[in-house]
C-alpha cells in the first residue's frame, strides 16, 4: 500500500487486512512491559488507532481526541499503537492526562509487519484506524492517505454510534 508523508509517497511492507478479515496475530507491549497478543485484545469491540509517533503533534491530537471519546462509548475499548517505547508512551500519557485508552508499543514492529502498516523507509507505522468486533473481525478501516494529517474523526465516531 502507498501513503504520503508531506506529499512524498511511502510504501508499507504489505497490504492491510480488509474489512471482513480477522485481525492478524501480532505481539506488542503494554505499559508494564508485558506482551499483549491479538488474543488479549479480542473479546470486546475495539478501536485501534495506529499512529507513527505519539510525541508528534498530529499523533498527540488524535490520541487525545480518542481518549476524550472513550467515555461516550462504554462498550468499546480504545487502543493506540505506535512504535514509541513504553517509556515514551508512559511519559506522554502522564503529561497529557490520558487514562481512558491503552497505549501499546510496537517497538519491535510485529504489529506493523503483520497488519501491513509498517513504513519501512521511515521506520514508523502508517496512520490507520481499525475497529474490530468482539470476535476479532475487522468491521471498519480508515487509511489516512497523508500521514501528516488527522483522520476523519466524524466517520469513525459515526460508525461507533451505530454499534451502540
């Protein structure tokens, strides 16, 4: 897949899973440095916001917006996955007061390679949003064509409203 970064084409390492596919198997780490596998995420409808760098402006804005929305969707789990280290994510959460969603670290790029969201030339993840049902099936996917831009929040939230 190809996306843009500041207008320049960037390729991911593969193709993203489509709506209707199951979320691929991967391993990331949580704030306690524990491995979180795909199976640990499945069980509740979940929004997975994939961002390149939690410390960048757009990624920070996106994660804070989803954190604010999490209270409105009690039956939906919100996760942000980035290539940042656990320490960077923990520091960011403390500084921004983010506590309604879980940040997961893909510093080893397992998620990026398995979902086709890893931008090899940049060493980060593309900006993508997945929603999965309680069985792990992808029920929504938004690929942000310019990773230096914010996603279409209204589209995501409208989709989530239909789940309630």
